C-alpha cells in the first residue's frame, strides 16, 4: 500500500447471538478479510442484561429496548476491532440496512442479507461514528487505544 500506516481507522464489529448460533462466524470473517479489514482484536463473551443495556444505552427509551436486551443476552457475542481506511463507513456498508428483510431485498450481497432475519435479529453490529467506535471498543477491550490513528493532512 502506498499510504502505509497513515489514514487507518478502527471500528467495533460484533457478531450477535443469532450469527454465532447459526454458525456464520467463518463466513462473516471471510467477508471482513476480503473487504480489506484487519481484525486487530477479538473476543467472544456472554453479555448479561446490565452489560447489554449499557452497550445499547442510546436506545433505552425505545419500545424495542427490552426485546433487544433479551436478544443480545440469548447467547454469546463475538466482538472484533476492525481496522482499515474509513473502517466505520465501510463496515456499515458491508453489513447493510438494519432490517435484514430490507437487506435481502435491496442489498443482497450484504452480511445482514446473508444471515439476518428481520429488523431485530440482524446478526451483526457496527459502530455508527468515531465517538461510538471509541466507546464500543473500550467497552469490550479495556486496554485498547480508544482513539483512532490521526489522519495526516496531505
Ligand atoms: P447496530 O447498532 O446493532 O449496528 O444496528 P443499527 O445501527 O443498524 O440499528 P440501531 O437503530 O442502532 O438499532 C440497534 C439494534 O436494535 C435492534 N432493533 N430492533 N424491533 C425493532 O424495530 C428494532 N429496531 C432496531 C436491532 O438489533 C438493531 O440492530
Ligand atoms: Mg446502531
């Protein structure tokens, strides 16, 4: 790569319980590596209700929150720190829309089209901003650098 180490960004990817129980881990990791991400850290953990609620705290007032927490605690999740140029945007594009039915209809090559079911059980998560990436990476990886590599002004 001409750019070398500059201009790389980190995002938090997570395979949700339905992704693990459906045995999609290998296919998802294949898609990740084929799309030019490096997997720089990973861990498989079972969240309890308190941890899942904390992770999705921004949705605490939503009608789907209790159901979301139940879903996210129904089995282990596989969290990964992904790194590449524009990692946050590229990972959100690769997973596809929140509703897996919409993903199947309009983004057939997305990960949610491959392994998701509906607007809740959508098999993967991706950070939606630099701030949430930093927060979510430190949520799973205590000793991780919470900031991304700074861009060099060219
Ligand atoms: P995520 O945070 O998991 O990457 O998903 P997202 O940004 O695409 O969607 P978001 O609005 O942040 O919602 C978080 C998760 O809550 C569940 N959800 N259920 N029943 C529903 O209408 C509903 N809406 C969202 C999904 O699991 C979604 O990924
Ligand atoms: Mg979200």
